[in-house]
């Protein structure tokens, strides 16, 4: 993960939704308490044209990216829901956030709700109240973030801070390993002793 000042990383968390899209910006790094930078919810009217709603999300997410200048973006990955219409809206809003990040060449992490819950609370089965309580505690807030979409967006940002860096380092190590040419351990047909001494 690219660092802001050689130490901390700024992440914009996006809890996607067409009617309510939660946004949360957090600074931090693995092993240190995260710091709240900003949070809010983007609203679009449910009865408005889908194109106008997606455009409003794009314009507002882009404003947040310009104002807060995050190093990366974390978006909730749609895992499964019973309501197809809700799934479609969530996926469309998430795609808008990913597009906005890609336009600025920002890395994007995508996490399922259970991955976020596990990162923030230690349990992938935690309920919304437990996630909100931990976000409040981790960010040293006086009260829980409101509305709930904001708490979810902040949880996504924290998840990315704590898990995204590890994922990025592992990917970089695998890529570096694949790029290295293989070198033989010793002359052909001659066994090599442990420690590399023949």
C-alpha cells in the first residue's frame, strides 16, 4: 500500500447503495489505532431516474476523492442478498466508486461484509451493533457514527488499512518471485548439501 508520509495511509471506505451511499475516510496503518478524517452519506431520491442517480453518486464520490485525497479506496463487495433489485443497486453504486478510483489510478480493495466484520470485531458473524461499537471505540469517537451507512464505510476503511497492506505486500512478493529467473542449485547431477555447500 502506498503511504501518505512514509508512515500512514489514507483510505476512503465506500458502503455502496443507490439511495444511501456511506463514505468514511480514515488514516492509519497496521498495528496503530486508525484516525477518523471524515464521514458522511450520499443520498439520491428513490424515484429519480437511474442515470441521474448514478451520475450524482459519481460526481459526489469524485468530490470526496478530490477533497480528501486518499491513497486507496475500499468498497464493499456484493456477496449475496435475497432482493435482486437491492443487489443491482448496490453493485451499480459500487461500480461507480471503483470507476472514480480507477480514473485517479487509486488501488481498490473489495471486501465482503464478513471480511469487514472479522477485521474490525474479530468475528465474521458480528452484528451491525457490534461493528458500530468497535468502529466507535477504534476511532475514539464520543458516540456511534450515524447513520449506520457511515459506520459501515468507516469499518471498510479500517478493514483495508489492516488487511489491504498485507494483501498488497503478498501480491508484490509473488510478482517479484515470478519475475526472478530460476538458478540451478549446483552442477547437474551433483547433489547439494544442506546449507548450499557441496
